[in-house]
C-alpha cells in the first residue's frame, strides 16, 4: 500500500477505532491523533513530490474490479492538480477536530466517525485516477455531510440537509450517466472494446464534437452545482448557516473545491472543444457570481450567511480562471482554491467561536468586541484582509493571477467582462469591512458582550496555522505555484492538441461525407440519366 | 556596505518593528503598557532606515541599482520578484518617508502618551512605513501595488484607531472603500500593460510602454491616473480625506499630508515616459488637478475645525501637484511633494500640539461644569501664542511657507509649478493657460485661508470659556523637537530648487537630480521659451499674490477675528454657503452610489435571491412532490383496478404492434 492510499484510508481506520471507544475524551483524542498523523503522513507526499513530472505520482493501482469487459479499478495518486488540495484536506482535518472540541456535545462518537469518513471521501475524490472511483468517493462525501448538517445543525437543519443532498444528487446522477456513456465509447475507441474509466485512457480518446457538447454539460452541471456557480448556489447558504462550525469549514474548505477540481480534472481535458465553445457562458456566470455574491453578502444580517455568500463570490473567481485557458489564470484558480479554503475556513471558525460564546450569528447582537476580545478581533481582521485580497496575503495572489490571465485570454477575450469581475475587489471590501464594523467597532451595546472571553489556547492554536499559511502563500507563493505549473502547461497543451485533433477529425469526416455525397450524386446522375426528375429528388 | 543588503535592512526594520509592537503585545498584555520600550523601538526602526537611506543617497553614483530579493509569483509569462529599485526618485522619496516619518514617530511618543492603544498605534505606524517603502522602492508595479494597498490598510486602521466611536470607523471604511475604487483602476491598468507587454517590471514598462498603440497608452495612463485620484484625494474621489481627520493627528500629518497621499504623484513621476506619451490624458490630469485645487481651497476658507482646514488645504495642494504633472513637470510635482511634506507635516503636528493643549482646557472647563468645547474648533481658540510659543512660531513659519512668501520653501515649489504651467501654455498648449489661471486664483485663496487659520488660532483674544483661569500649556520636547526640525525645513527646504531665472537653472539641484541626464523623471519638451523678463515678472506676480493675500487676511482677521467670516458669508451669499456645505458632493455620493449598492443589495438582490433563484429550486422540489402525490393515488391497492389497467395496457400494445 502506497502513501496515497495511507493518506486516504487512515481517517477511515481512525473512524473504525473510534467506534470501539466509549469515553468522550478518548474519542476526541483519537480523532485528533488520527487526523494529525494523517497530516504528517501527507507531508511525505509534498516532500517526495517531483513537480517537473506531469504524470501521477505515488500511484496505487489494483487489477480491474469488475469481471472481464470492464476496466474499472482502484487507481489513485497525486499530481500537480491535486497535491495541494490533498494537503489542504489533511491540514483542515485536525483543525476541524479541534474546533469541534467543545462545540459538539451530543452524539460525540457519531460526529467524529462521520467526520473521519468524510475526510476519507474527500481525499479519495482528489486522488482518484479512475472516473468511476472518483464518482464513488464523490457520493461517499454526501452521506456524512448529510448527517453532520442534519444532526448537529441549527434550527432549520433538516431542510438544509435534504436540500444539500438532493441538489447535489441531481447533478451527480446525470454525471453517472455521462460517465457510463463515455466509458463505453472510450472503450470502443481506445481500449479494444473494453469499457474503461481510466483517466489516462479517457484523456487519449478524442470525443467527436457533437457528443462532447452534451457530455460536457452533464459533467459541468454536476460540478457547477458543487462549486456552486450562479444561479445554482442557493443550497450553499442554507447548508452553511445550518451546519455546525466543523461542517461549514469542511464544506467551504474542501467540499466546494470538488466542483472546481472536477472542472479542471475532467470537464476541460475530456471535452476541450465544448469547454472552449461554452467558455464565455461559464465566464459570464462566474462574473455574475462574483458581483452578485458580494452584493447579496452585504445585505445579510447574519455573519455566517455573509461569509457563505462570500464563497459564491470567491469561487466565481476560480471558475473564471479555469475557463480563461491561460497558464496564469489556471494556476491562479488552483492556488485560489487553496486560498479560499484557508481564509474562508478561518472566517467560519471565528464566526463559530463567536457563536459558541453568545449563541447568535446576528451581527446586530455584537458590536464593540475589539475591546473585550482583541485576539479574536485580530484573527478575524487578518482573515478578512486575506479574503478581501490584500496584497501580501494569499487572496491577492489567486485573484491577481486569475484576473491577469483572464484579461489576456484569447478564449474569453473581453476586457469589459474582466473589468466587471475586478469590481469584485471593491465589493469584497464593502461587505467584509461592514462585518468588521458591525461586530468589532463602536461601543459595546449589549451587557452580555462585556464579559465575553477572548480566545483560549486551543482556539489560538487552531487558527495560527491558517494565519501563518495566509501570510506564506501571500508573500512566497512560488514554491506552491511550482507544484502546479508543469501540470497546468501539460493540461493546456494537451487540451489544445486534442481540440485541434477533434476539429481535424470533424473536418475530415465532413470532407469525406462531402466527397461521398458528391460520388453518390454522380452515381445517381449516371444511373438516372433517363429519369432526371427522380435523380434530382434523391440528390436533394 | 552593499546597497543590496541595505535595502533589505531599510525594508525589514519597520516590518520587524510592526511585529514587535503589534503581535508581541497582543499576546503578552503586560508589554502593552511599556510606552518607553514600544515608543523607542518604534521610532528607531524608522530612524535607522533614514540613516541608511542617507548613506545610500550620499554614495549614489547615478546608475539605478536593482536589488532582487526573491521570486514572488512566476507562472506562464508572469515573472514577478520582490525587487527594489534604488535611483534618484526612490531615494528622495525614501528620505522623505523615513525622515518625516521618523520625526512623526518621535512626536507620537508624546502625543499618544497614556493612550491604551499606544502599542497598536506604533505597530500600525511601523507597518505603514514598511508599506510606503515598498511603494516607493518597488521595481515592478505589483510590488508598488503591495505598498499602495498596504498604506491604504494602515490608513484604514489608523483613521479608525479610536474605534469606540463608530464615526471614526465609518470614516475608516469610507477611506478604504474609496481607495479600493481607485485600486480597481490600478489593477486594470496592470492587466492591460501585462497583456500588451508581458511584463510589469519598470525596466520593460518604461522602455517599451511608450511604443504601445496610442489608445492603449491612453487607457493605461488614464486608469493609473484614476487610481491616483483615489489615493491622492483628487476629484472625484477626494471626499474620504477630510473624513480621515478622525484619526490621531500624527497620522494626519504622516499619512494624510506628507507621504501616502502623495503616492499618486510618485506613480505618475515614475511612469513619466509613458504619461508623456498620452497628451490627451495629461490634459485631463492638469484640469482635474487645477479644479481640485480650487474647489478644496474654497472649502478650506469656510471651515472652523483646524484639522479640516488643513485637510482641504492638503487636497488643494495635491491638486497643484497634479497640475504640475499634467503639464509634464513631474519633477516639480515631486519638489512640491517634498516641501509640502515639510510645511504641511509641520502644520499638522502644530495643530496636534494645539489640540493637545486644548484638550487640557476642555478637561478643566468640563471639570468646572462650564460646558463642553471642541478642542479642534478654532472658534474657541485664539491668543494661543502666549501659551505655546514653539508651536506658534513653527506654525507661523510653515504658514508663510505654504502661502508662498518669497524665499520660504513653498514659494519655490509653488512658483515653479505656476511657471511650468505658464511656460507650457506659452508653448501652445491652451489647457495649461487655464490651469495656470486657476493656479493663480488658488494661490490667493491659499494665502488667505492659511493666514485665517493661523490668526484665529494663535492671535487675538482667547475665546474659550474661563479664558482667564484656564489655559493650555506648551507640549513636551518629543513634540516640539519635530516641530522645530520641520519648521526650519519649511523655511530653507526650497533652496534645492532655485528657479530658472537664477544662473539659467544651473542651481536647480532637484531638477538635475530627478530630471537630469541620468534622472528617471522625464519632462515635457518645450519649444518656445518664456523670455527672461517675463519670467521675472511671473516671479514678481507670485510673490505679490502671496504677500497681498497674507497681508489682507492678516488685517481682516487680526482686526475682526470671527466677525470677518460673517462678512464673507454675506458678501458671497450662496457661494459661501455652498462651499461651507462641501458642495454636497458627499450627499450626492450617498444618494447615488452608496444607496444603489446598499439598497440594491438589501432590497433588490437579497430578496431576489430568496424568492426567485431559490424560489425556483424550491418550486421544482414542490412540483416533484406534487406529481408524486398525484401518482401515488394510482397505487390504490385494489386488485381489480390493477387488472383493468393491465388489460388496457395489453390492448394498447397490441394496437401499436398492429398499426404502428
């Protein structure tokens, strides 16, 4: 068993172990130790990673699972697209456990078991090189999240949980249809007639233009819901507001990235012609999302909802970067996924800390907290600045590269659209500073806030890694960018090659068809030289 | 010593100071009260870089030195480094930033004494210096932008420093957001440049930039200029600056007068080769600058808050500098940036000293139950020269400097701006005449409102309650020493830029330094020179305006004090009224942009999101549920009806097979 598999399944092992435990203390510590060890092990992936390679590394591959005739298998590994997302997942693991330490008081065991299963699912999603396996992990993440929202959530948790699952399911079932179809077609074309869902084989397969379009949309729909792309985003605020802090952090930190990751990993490379043809559609929706998400954010009285809508805005940047098809924007999108996980994760953690103290998320119930909880205020303002894209912190790097790359993109090629997207930096300041203004500045207006406790050691300890990483990724992002550059180039180049090949193929078919038509016409002419009327009819 | 190493020290010391004064006391509350330690560390980390910069300045040989620290981001064509550029322009700016900055740090030790946020204050101030140094030293636009937004952040934190009053925090938000509007344009300018040139390094931008297509150049320069109107408080984005006076006064002196607000001028000077290639946009720059200068000066006359007067004066002076840039005299703009840093810094610190003193009076008066008074309101000041001789003397010197009294620093720089505008007009650029005319008008107004400010504050009778019993005291040495230094510089600082009439400009050091053979700042070429006699005439005109303005205002306000404002009000009627109400620009913004965003979000988009976007989702869910409920009725459980259905089905299939 290789390192990748260990990183995927250690949490599951921890979950099994947790099942056998009884005391709350033992359960918490087991969860913490498991996630911490997983993180440490995952650092091995970072250290042993060769950024110059564009193939999967730390590969684990089984024989085919299904009987002969189906090339479906356990095939995992990491490459430049997935490595950082895997590390983000394993990093958030112990942080989420720590953040739940006192927050979760009922059904402890079930909560931590589900949390650990969820981590296995997410890591699996990011490491699968078999689309079928990816699909399984994609669905696996739904179940624990459903329970986490449904059991440990807020007042309206059942509605939010059901909405979350159904909405995602609509997309993913259609995705399954598309995968099956693609598997058969690819099997015929490149795998000697054997059904295949191997990522590399599918990458080789040049899908005809006509089929690309609908397959692309089926794939893209599933991922766009997950991202979520405007106007498919309304499950997100509900899920976020109702989920417990730990759930929100995972949701914002990594679950949403499964959508953007899916776009980069599958949608674009499999269907490059369709992806480029409809790039403008996605770019426009992304830009609407950027501005719309920010403005709706500004109108929320609930701090958690404000942060939730900010995700719609931030992920709009990521989708824009993906569909701009330039190295700069694509790498910006990849790094922005990590950035969003760090800063929005931190924002949800801090809002959760406020909630734990006062049991309200309404900003009107706070005000003037800077005086009583300066440390909390510091972490919040720091994360807000990162989220607002202040240069020197991580958010800027991603947004800057995305916008810079999109501006010069030949596929989008609309400076006006990018200008609208850039207004996002103004609106981000508007809603984020508004939150700071409401929560931290002014005089203390509520008696109960006067005695609010500042962060304790555990809370500081779980925020520090995030804050440090925000600064590191803001000031020295290059080591992280280097991880994804060769892979990004490889992907863009192979997409372009594939696109050209498909177009050439289509042209050849057209020409052949035309030639065939011509030949047929001649034959018919010869044949029906006496019966002109009929020949005419046929050739028409 | 290696310049490479020195640049790193210059940058890292203030950053280290910010961490030491900010992060450490945040987690170790016992340190927060150690004013001596925090104040001296905070000041030292700015003073040492000043000394280092001075060394670099003195040993500078004329060729720019680029110090590359490490790669920031590299991807595709993008290859950005944390690289810093030492040349004539950045050295001069570094000296101003660390020099004036160091003095203001020293001053703050006294001014912020016993403030519970003393540590935070020094942390923010140090962080500001770090950001500002990135701005002036950066060798590419993104590093400059890092500083550009960084100073905006510090400005936000310092305007809202006394956060328990929401008014201050609102002013801070306003400053940050208006600056972001400018930054938006700055970002677009960078995207456009990158698309055209594939690089954002100054070496590339300055050499290849002028060769871009005319429309691209125009867009780039216009967008950068629009960005500059945010940071440097010009029409249309100037209204945040007067509100920014909510911050502690040293902040107003350092950030909102001497350094940060001049960033826009630095940017234009740095990009001068590109800006000069966009004559159409230069017209816009000159006209906007001139109008801003005039509008702000008319408002300044009507204000009673001493800091507001100085704030509008700053906006007005910045307008002068943009005027200079707009006629292609970038080095003169930087010259005025420097003299303005001296005299406006001194004026603000002086006003801080006055406020410090009046606070004491406010306390005493309140203590005796004789009502409240605003320590910043000039209407309850007057006659302070008796009690605060140093503050008064330095304030007077810098007032004379800003008014442009001959041989004071402001005289040289302001006269040079007016002369350049005149000369450019003489050379055939009509808009420059217009700018010159407005400049002259503004010069008179400047002399008047500054004299009014000085006289109402320091001369005449004491106007606060209990004037016989309570009076302010002079400030401690940490505050008066910086006043003296800046006061003296306000007097002599102009001699580095002697006008062209003297030895044909041979003695104009700043021109040689910035715009000389190796200098980084270009200037507009002039083909028809102004005759020498006319040049002298212009100097005489400038001097006359200043002397007359100061003289008249002195007479008016010395004699009538506040009563003269009433006279002005009746003489100018609506115009005065309108100016004193700030021309309702803020009201206009509030009624349009702010309302559109806030109400559009709260009453438009948020309900739309809930009812329409989410409504459709829930509608689909309801529809599905409804259809299911309908279909459920078919499952009756009655075997007979199932049998009937089967029969019908079979008939249907047979029919299809037969006739289909």
